[in-house]
């Protein structure tokens, strides 16, 4: 689950259990966040890279088999996420990470502990 206790700057890489404080849409300090994320299969160690506006809902969907691209290698755990200001920026970041191709390069650059 996402911990709402941490504060970070836009574009900052966060440990996967952290999010922005004040993300309540009824609050005057509400900032809509979008995420680029990496999931790892607990069975095969394969990675899935995606982007979303609701990280908790999306992980649940992946683990319930609602995504054809990830249902084969369930369960999946969140190993990396960062938030961005717009969905377009999150999708661009997703494509950038996917373009690296090599899991070794991805792990080194993102400092994943996998």
C-alpha cells in the first residue's frame, strides 16, 4: 500500500512505498500526480514498465490478471516508481525506461535491488 507520509519534488524518484502529502482532491494543496513504475514478477523476476494516474489501483489490476501483458507472471511487486506532473510526462518516462532494453542497465541506472 502507498504511504502518504513522505514529501518529494516533482520528477524525484521515490521509494515505492512513498507518495506526496496533500494529495487529497478536496484540499487546497491538491496536486494531481501521475506515475511511471516498474513491477517485478515474484515467480520469474521479469519486469513490467508502465504509467498510470492511480498506482494502487493499477497494481491491483495487474495482480488480479486484468492486464493481458502481466497476468502470466503473477504475483507482481512494485520495485520502482516516480511521479510526474502530467500523464504525458509519465508515458514519456515509461517509453524512456523501456528503450533501455537491458534489465542490467535498467537496474544499474535506477538502482533497483533485484
